[in-house]
C-alpha cells in the first residue's frame, strides 16, 4: 500500500492506494507532504515530481525509465542534491531525464547514465555542458539558459541528436549547428534570429523547423534549409512578405505564419503540397486569400483577418476551418455546405447573415459558435456547453 498525505485545494486529506502494479506517477497539482516510509514501489517506470523527496527510499530507482523533476520556484533556481536519487548512477534503463528550475550540485552520478537518450533542461542548471558529450542523446532541449560560446560549441557537437530545442537562450548563430546532420526536428524559438542568420546553412535531413518568436521578415533562406523540410512554424515574427521566388521548397505541407505583418500571401501558391495553413492575426483580405484557391488545403486558420467568406478558397479539400475573432465582419457561410470533407468549423465573435442553417441533418459536422449573432435560425437552436454551442432541433 502507498499512503500519501495530500492537499487538495485547501482541504488536507489522506489517500491510500495499492501501488504494486503502477508503472507511472505524475504529480500534477498534488503536493506530497508525507509518504509512508514502509512503502516501496518496485515496477515504477515513469515519475514526475515537484519536491526533492529522497526518491530512492520509496521507489526502486533502478527500474526508472523516465524521470521528470520540476521545481515550482520559477523565479529562483533551487539547488538539487543528486543524492536524493539514491544510486541513480547504477540505473542502466533511464532513457529520459527532465530537470526544470533545479541546479544540479553534483553532476558525476549523471555521467554514468549510459542509456540516457532524451535530456530536457530548463534554466541555468549545470555548470559544465561538456557532460552532454558523455551521453548518446537523440533528443536535447535547453530553455531559458545563459549559454556561453563554449556552451554553444558543445551543443554543436552533439552529432547524434535528431531533435534539438534551444529556446530563449540567445543562440542566433545558426551556422554553429550545421554539423548536426542527423537533425530531423529543430526548434530555435525566442532567440532574436534574423533571416541573415540562415545564410549558407543546410541541414540535409531536417523535416520540421520552429523559428517562432524571432525577428524574421520573410522566409528567405529558410525554406531551402533541407529538401526534406515539410513543416515550418514561424509565428510571432515580423514577416511582411513570404519569400523570393528563388528561395523555394515545394515540399512544405504545414506552415504557421500567424501573428505577423502579412498582407499579401499570393506567393504561397508556389507551395503546391501545402495542406495545413495558419495565417491568423495578419492583415489579409479576401483578394489575397483568393490567390491560393487552387491549393488543396485541408486545415485553414484565418483568425482575426479581413475575410468575409469562404468563396475564395478550395472548399473541396477543407476538413478543418477556424475563423475566430472577426467581430466586425458579416460572414457569409452560404458555400460552407460545399465543404464535403469538413469535420470541424470554429467561429466566434461574428455576425452570420442568411446562414441557411435549417437542421442538423443539413450540416452534420462539428459546429462551434461562440458569441455569434445568428440570423434566420428559427428551426434550430444552440445550447452552450463548455466551450461551444452545439446545435439541436426545436
């Protein structure tokens, strides 16, 4: 049996559970104050904790495959004594280690984790990044850390990494990462990166790129980083144009350009394989949207734009549409019924005149209307449940 003395809201309570068969524990919004020291879990493989308990006293730490330790003191990094993980250096199974807002006092036990493949660090946690070279990492993520040039150089030598995330660390020297030719996914969000930082860079196997929250003005030098690249997230930049025709990768399938400064998206027509497009929170009108009507887009997000109808897009292939926050727009959905493959349509804060909705049978899809002013809907009512309105006959 496993006894926890917990705090649920303001009410303390004791919880006794049979933990013998548990393989996973996540301590989300659960503050553990006391654990019965007679308990010992043998088969646990995943644990997520936010307090530096002496884990080895309660868990067979040699069986752990995934360990996540998160300090709730976001404003101040808390020191983590690795000794609370009794004998962790003897663990030959640990594949994933996530340490957030803890500073590791003694790194030596970690250096013996031979099976470690996935490492996630948040904050200035380790003093010497050369420890990373002791592992055979496939996934490495570092966020909100002050990286020196030496630290960046060490990261650039993680040759076996396939997924790399460097978020909010001031790394804009993209060329340093070119030796990482096994990369499939690269996230360089919130690093003040400009287009010029990509000049001359190439990642031959790269498939997914996240460069959100930077200082990009276009997609120049980005779409040609890899012939395998099919997904780009470039939201929350300063993009006012797409790219020069000379800079083109027609394999792009997913593109997020939301929260930018776009007015003209006609060059998106060059992305022949584009399926998922997010251009919300830009200054795009119907005329510009009409330029991509021949693309076979499946998911279209045009939140808070100047679009008033779907007449300017290819309705044959659409499966998901989001058109929220068009409060000043009389939106025409008369051709919505031509979307034969449509599965979900999200809209809020809009006026829908002459919508021709007569029954649930006439439009058997998922409808979510929030704060919408509907006209001519005498034969249909909408009930508010949780996050949306669901239609039902009167």
